[in-house]
C-alpha cells in the first residue's frame, strides 16, 4: 500500500514538473510565434490594436519580398550578401576560437609550468571586464591598423582565446585520464602529438559546444558589425536587418519579421541537429574541478 502510494506520488510529481515545463516553454515560444504570425500578415494588419494572431490572408510572398528587399535599388540581392558576409565571419571566428582555446585550455589543464594557476586566475578575472570599457580602445587600435570597414576586427581576436571557452575546455580536458598521456609518452609521442592525436579526438563534445557558442554569438552579433563595418556590402545579417526599418516611419514590419525568420532559421536547424552533442558536452565539462 505504502509502495503504491509512493509510486503514485512520484508519478504525480513528474507530471506536475512536465506541465510546468510545458507552460514555461509555451511562454518562451510566444515571441517566436508572434514573429512568424506577423511575417505572414498584410502590412495593414501588423499594427492593429488589439493585435490579431491569425492573419486574414496568409502571405507567403512576404518572404520573397524580404529576400529581394532593395535589390532593384542596389543592383544586387542584399540579403544574400549579408548572409555571405555572416558565414565568412562565422567560419573564421569558429576556427579561431576552437584552435586557440583548445591549445590554451590544454596548457592550463594538463601541462605543469611556473605560475600556471595564477595565470589561469588572471585569465578568469578578464571575464569581469565589460565590453563597453574596451570598446573605445579597441576601436582606436583597429583604426590605427586601418582595419575599420573590414572584417578583421570581427574575427582576428578569436585567434587569441577567451576566458570562458578556456575554462570550458580546461574542465573537460581534466576529465580525461592522465594515464592516457603517460602511455602515449612511453610510446614516444611528443606533447603536441598527445594533444592532437589523443586528447582532441576525445574532446569532440566540448569542442562542439565551444564551436556552437561561438557560432551563435557571431551570427547574432549586432554591436561589433555596427562599430566596425561602414558599407552595406560588408554588413552582416544582424546589422542588415536594420535596413528593413524606415527611418521616416512606415516600416513594413511584416517584411522585417519575414527577414528575421530567415535569419534565425539556420540557427534553429543547427541546434536541432547538434543538440545531442551540445548537451553531452555541457554535461561532461563539469564532472571534475
């Protein structure tokens, strides 16, 4: 009797948790649902009060108009150019982030050198410096280098590692048994060969997490391109969305939302296919201090 009661209580508690999670998920999905709904509406329905969720006419052609927005004026499809620029920057940033942070994280996790722990503490301390403090000095530096108006300020820094990703990879590298490195040394492997042939293949989940975080941050970055890019031919998708908004009123919000849907679609698809690796990497990084 008592066993059955406990089982019923457990089932009820699990059901309650699932109901709460479903409700919270629905709340978080409301902005996404509103964006999709608005992207399918006629222009005159986007600012109705009270708002309507279901359009009177579903206009799939809004996506085509958003894709070709200003194409006749500029002589090229700006959305395609924005997408190309974003992909180039994302590729360079992800490559730089994975390469640099894996090397530095390995050094902090598995190599012994004087001042290692102090250097690691100072590295973590840099996470407390807000970007606005660095914004003006960085802009001045890139201006002196002649990089303003190019992609370089947006990706070169990724090849110098960052505190958060260093910490993430260090934690994962410390979960890998040191006996593997010692066995490889007995077989004549150098430290670099141990890193590239033994450690990195085992660290794919953590590297995937770092790559995904880096990709998402770069894909959605608005402030960086706003600071450093000057011509529309170099704009990214996040910055290019601003061109859909009229500065004199009369913005076609259905086209803005349609363009926004197309911008976030690759991110959703990527996360859908990479979620298993992402969750595995996140779970494994905190197993050992």
